[in-house]
C-alpha cells in the first residue's frame, strides 16, 4: 500500500479526480482533487473496498466493464452522456458534477494488474453543450469548444502519462532525468525550445544540464556555455532574482535586456521560466519558449508539476545513492574492523601464551628453590648416616642389625625426598578440568610446600580459619594454589626487602592468612609486615611486566596471571590494599 501512495504522490495536485484499485476492488490511491469533490479523505478510503462507498459500481453496467480492464488490459471509457455520475459528488449549488471517466490498466513491478481511474469534471462542458444544442445557430462554436475540451483532456492524459513515466526513472542518471523532464515540458506546453539546469547552493550560479533539441539546431553559438552567473543573466535570471515565475508573451529585444547572451543566440518570441524551490532555496530552473500561442495557467501548472516531480525524484535518488554509499563505507569499515579485531585477538593470544610460558618458567624456578630447601634437611641426615657407617666400620660395629637400622633411616629420608618431588610436580601441573577441593586445606598444602623456604628466612605464618566447617569449591584447584603460592612468595620478598632496608628485624617477619565466609562468598586475606605498596603504583601492580623488585628478582607477570586465574577462570575478584605496616591482598570467591 505504501509503495503506491509514495509512487503516485505526484498526482495529488492535478485538477482531475484520480484513484487506483487492485483486482479485488480495494482502493490503493485517492488523490486530493477527488477528496475535495467527495469529502472522503484518502486515509478514510484507502484499504477499503470501493463498493463500501459506491455500491452502484457493483451493477453489471459498471463492474463488467471494469472487470474487462483487469482481464484484458484494454482501457474503457464511461462517458458523461451515459455514466455522468461515476463517483457522485455535490457542487456548491447542490447539483451533482457531470463526469467523464477513463479507466486504464496499470501493471506493477510484481506483474499485478491495477485499474487507473481518471475523472474529468465536464459539468461546464455538458451544460454548454446542452445550451448549444438548444441554440442551433451556435453549432460551430459548440464544436470548437468541444474540440478544445477534448484537446485539454488529451493534454491532461499526456501529462499524467508523463508523470507516471517520470516516476519510473528511479535508476536513470541525472542527465537522463533532466533530458526527459525538459522534453516533456516542451511538448506539453507546445513550445519549440527550452533548457533546464540546477543552481549552486548560494544561488549565485546556474549550470545547464539539458537543452531542447531545437535549441541545439537553431542556436548559432559555436561554444554553448554550460555555467551562467545569475547576476549577469538576462530576463530568465529574474526568476531567481525575484524568486517567482516569469511569463512573457510579447518578448521584445528592445524592452528586455539580454545580458550575457552572445550574438547568434536563438530568437525569442515568448518565454516561460519557472524556478523550483526546495526548503526555501531555489534548486533548479526550467524554461521553455517560442510557443505559437500565449502561455497560460495550464502551461504553468503542467510545467511546475513536471519540474516539482523531477526534483522529488532527484532528491529521492540522491538519498538512495547516499544510503548506498554509506552502506558501502560501513561494510568496508566493518570488514577493516573485523580484520583489526582478528589481528588484536591474535596478538593478545600470542602475548598471553608468552606470559603463560614465562609464568611457568618463573614457577619452575620457584619449584626448584622450594625443593632445594625441602631437601636440605634430609640430605644432611643422609650425609650423617654415611659418616656414621664409616665410624661404625672403624669401631667394628658394622653388623646386620646396625646396617638394617641405617638402611631404614636412609630410605625414610629418601622416601621423604621422593614425595617432595611428587608433591611439587602435582602442584605445578595445570588442572585438566574443574574439581572439588577444600579451600582451607589447599592453602595449608601451599604453606607446607614452602615451609622450608619460609623457615630459612625466619618468617612466621599465621593462618586464621574462621570457617565453621570445611568449605568445598568446584573449580581449578592447582591454579588456585598457584595464586596463593604467588601471593605468599610476594609477601616473603616484601619482608626480606624490609629486613634488608633495616625497616624490620630479621626475626619479626610475619605473613597472616585469614579465611572467612559471608553470604556464600569466601574471602582469603593474605597480608604481610613488609615494605608495603607505594600509593603511586598501587593501580599498576596487576599490569603484565610491571614489577617493583630489582632486576633478576621478579618477572612482573605473577600478579597479572594471578588476577587472570581468579577473575577470568574462577569468576572471582583479586585486589590489593595497604595494611598497617605492610601490604595485603584479598581474594573473593563465590561458591
């Protein structure tokens, strides 16, 4: 429905009643002229059956002929003699208009057939014809009047066909649209020459886009100008300067100045110039000339309808072209953006892989250091056992019982060392999937693994477990333990640095771990009494490669990977905060 009202809005201003039906007699279009005649608005009738408003059209004398239009495509006429009130409408004096109706078939883009009705008000003509019949002495005048009206009807029909054809030029170029519009203006006004062009935005210059064929033949100027300055233009320029239509039916070179017109230009006898307005600006100017009779209001209406329809077509085409251009730019932008996103994702993936590898290497170094501390005591014990064997041999105490005792003690130490390797290997192995683990138990396991290092540094660990019962969590246990290990190691390093700077006594190092649970959220606070976190770098400590430690003592990826594990993999939170006399980190995990 919207397609037809948009496509035929150029018919709203024609002085004819125009409406369109589809094959089931639904009204698709109802122009302003027939609205005024019938007092039925377009919004009130479109979409309804015509029979609901004019049931007489169901009668065979009407319906069978309209049906034939849909079936064969052949036009039909309801003359003012036999069907004078096709769509009854009352005039100001209470009498019905006498109408002459033409029905034509119109095929849509989809191949459907529509019925196109044009109704001419011939009341005056009919009344005059009646008078002429009564006055036989005026028969000649009656014939001439009838011919004039018929000619006007033909002209109106040609104008409608021109508007319909103009409406079908959506995909033509600007030059083709301008050529068609000018050609129709020349033909419908009965002119011999014409031109059509467009204004600059400031209305100072005019560019001709189309000349009529006769102008090209008759004009003796060799180099025909394309651009004109409005200030230098002659009579036709008054249409822009005065912002109104110019009609001259007695053109005289001695009266009208022809500024800017070179020698050899086409001679003018009559001239009609119409400016086309859009949003308060003159956007185009069309001119025709040298009609054999005077230009009248009918010529003006016909030309204005064509030029206004042309401009609406150009605006719509411009909007469609702009939309197409913007769509192309957007598609190109989306493609470019997609490539950039892919590149950035790949860069980020490679960077994270590198960080993970570096984190593994750092963790491996920590593991080796932890194993060295864990093995120091059993290696010392085994060394003492070896020395004791040598002493026993020298004192003849090397009997079977003694050897059995030595073997049992040595194997106990070796078994401890083997279990230490297994524990660390399992600890640093990435979890294959989520598993259920005891949060407090995992923290105790971490402290047990690095207890040798902490004891060697004279650092105490206090664990305050506020959980009434063991809390189990279904997540990545090994990764969680790596985070705890990293935070405890950072605390250890901060305490060592405080001792080295003389801020803390070497026997006063303390790491505190507090485990609590509120509303199904477990919190693990890990704090120390080391050097603390300077305020100016607190918001950067989770950035990759950012470290406050001396070169060689830190990679700057531990806290970054810890935050990734807790927040991305486990859906929790990890953040830092300063405590009195040190630094603290808080882990929040939702159960």
